C-alpha cells in the first residue's frame, strides 16, 4: 500500500473515532436533559384572583373614599396584581386560576400574591360612607352589624337575618 493510502486509511479511522465520541457526548447530554425535565415536572400553581379582587372591592366600597379615587386605586391594585402574577410566571411557574383547577395537588399561591400586591398598594381603610341617609344610619344603628353568614348582632342577641323573634320579616 502506498503512503497516500495509509494516510487516507488513518484519516478515516480518526474521523470515525471523533464522530463516535461526538455522538456519545451528545447522547449523554440529551439523556441528562431529559431526566432533568422529568424530575422537575411542570411548576403549576393556582391563585384565587377573583377572591383577591372581591376582597379589595368590598373594602374599597366600605372605605368612604370618593368614586374617582376608588377608580384610580382599583386600577393601581389590578396593575400590582398583574405584576405579581407575571413575576411568578417569569420564575418558570405556570399560574392557573383556582376555579380552573379541577383536581390534583396544585400549590395555592394566593397568600403570596396578596402579600406581594399589598407591599405596593395600601390596604383600603374602612370608614364611613359619605352620603349615608339619616334613615339608613338609624337602620344600621338599630340593627347592629352583620356577625357572620345570615346573622345580625343586635342588642346582645344573635338573630337569623330571615326571622326575628320566630316570625318572618
């Protein structure tokens, strides 16, 4: 065999070894990446946005703040809530609405989102509603305050909201 033939055979052998080593390294890397994906799984979390909004709107309604300011505060609250949810998404979490989760063990991050939102937005302050008619004020003074689902606390007695003294209202 000529020197050119030996050189050519040696070149083919080195190329085959390099190609085999490259395929082997790629296979190790791909297996490692697949195993990591299986271990980590999807990072699904749920949040009760409707509950957070309901709570904020109820507190704003009871605050006695003028409607123009309520609109601005609500917009600020919604933006802060959107930013908090987006931050969780940026960390690789898939955020689901709680009412969209039918079953399974999905962590609830509602309290974390609440803390993040109220770190940027002040809690609505409870006050007296402006423009409350004297008749309504007398009614509230006479009836007391709601003490739970369907219960009114009035002059030391707890009564069902639908009945008073055993008779329907």
